[in-house]
C-alpha cells in the first residue's frame, strides 16, 4: 500500500475509498449512456461492424385513382341582389332573412303615389284613341278621310297604347318580386326607407345546384375536363359528390392558375355559401403505393422521392404524389415491388451498402 494511505487515519481511508467507488460508478453510467442509441434510427445506421443498418418495408403496387386535390370553397350558383326598378318609399316588406321564397313572390312593396291614377289615365287615353281610329277607318272607307289622316289616327292610337303599357309596367314594378325559388340571405331596407332606381331590396340565393370553386395549376389543368366526376369535402366533414361544370381556358394573370367549378346537388339546402372545401377530382388510374409522408426525402437536385434498397445498395427513386390523406400518402413512379427504407434513410446516401432489418409492421404507412 502507498505510504500516504498507511499514514491516513482509518476513518479517512473509508471516506476516500467510498468517494473513489462513487466516481467510478458515475463514470460507468456516463459511458453507458453515451454509447447507447436513444434514437433507434441512429442505432440502425451505425452498427459496430461499420456497415449501416436500415429498416425496410416491402411495398407492392395496387391500382389507385390519381386525384387532383384543390383547396377551394362553396359558392351559390345563383345569387342575386333584387333591386328596385322605380323609386319611392317602401310601404311594406313581405319577408324576413332566412325565409324560403317562390319565384314571383313579392318581397318589397313601394308606395303607388299617383302611379295608379296615371295608369288609369293611360288606359282611358288608349280607349279614346282606339275609338278615334275606328271612326277614321270608317270615314276612310267612305272617302271622307285621306290616307294621311288615317295614318295619323293609327299613330295616335299606338302612342296611347304604348303610354298605357308603360304606366302599367311602372305600376307593376312597385312590387319587387323574387326572380327564382330560393332563400333570402339578406335584407337591405326597412319600411319607410326611400328607394332609388337600382337600390337593393334583398339578396336571394338559389339552394340548388351549388358550386365548389377553386384553382388548379398549369401542370394539372390539362388533366381535368368538364363532366369529370368530383367530390368536395367541406371543413364541416361533409362530403358531397358532383361533377366538374367548368374549367377556365385562361389563367389568372397574377397566380397563373385556372378556375374550376364543380356542381354539387343540394336538395335539402344543407350547403352554405363560402364554406372551405377540399375538391377531389380523380383523373386517371395508376399503380401506386401507400406510404407515410415521413419517409420522403430530397435528392441533391431537390426532387422528392424515397430511398430504397436493392441487392444491399441504397438507391434514391423519385416519386409522384397522386393523393394525400390523414391515413397516408399514395405515390406513383416506383417499381411494382420495392423495398423502401422506413428508418435510417437520413443517415445513408445513394449507392451506399447497407444491412436491412424488416419493418415489423410490414409496410411504410
């Protein structure tokens, strides 16, 4: 034993010995923690042999509809602000917001004032002119009126008839009517308000059909045509099947995107204008595999793909995303049967030799 140890008192020897044991214990724990793989992918990627290990899943392609998904919103196909065609004070309203109305139903009624009297006057003038024309025709037959006088009587009658019709139209226009069956979404006036020509009475929305509208990119617009089947999944969770009604021929100058419209049935008036919706348009059927978005990587050129293993060698394969959802992503462009790296893809490179461990789940989703 060293001399300094023998010179120490027994109690100090015990204390010093305990301290050494504690230090050695702590060092042993740190070494174990530092050498352990808290990240399973790191443990797979750097085994003791020097050849990285990765976890792979074998994917088999199945037929799947390629789908163009567009973020859009619902929109009423027919939405009209019903306006006044004559001026005057609102005498009565025959609706409330939210009411269902029929085509031709009176919504707003404007005071007649002297329009009724002028309409009666117009009809009286028409009747008088008609009698004068009949007399002129009889006298012309008997030779007591010239052809010019007969023409003047005819013109007077036609003018009186037109004047009476004009006053009848003015009278009818004091009743502002619904242009089609629908629902009143807004009211712009109250009884006693003064309406000028063109002033708004109410907004009427036709409940059916409805639209889901959005825009697609230059790359996608060529795959979509009017009449294609489509569906709209609303932010409320409701999904409605429909068909593509319109595809724009001209791009928006600012975004270089093309407007599309999908016509949706709405027999129970359950759809509302302006609700966010994901529009799904199946465009063609492809062989595809379902994967988790987490296994996607980028190559040096920025292409999106997955890392696969063939013959123990890592290969990067680009993919084309054809649809996406909460339960996984469908991609095309891979061989019909392929081993895809699901864990460890971040630690290996294209052309590198690896060892593989089969994914327990047996898939990449």
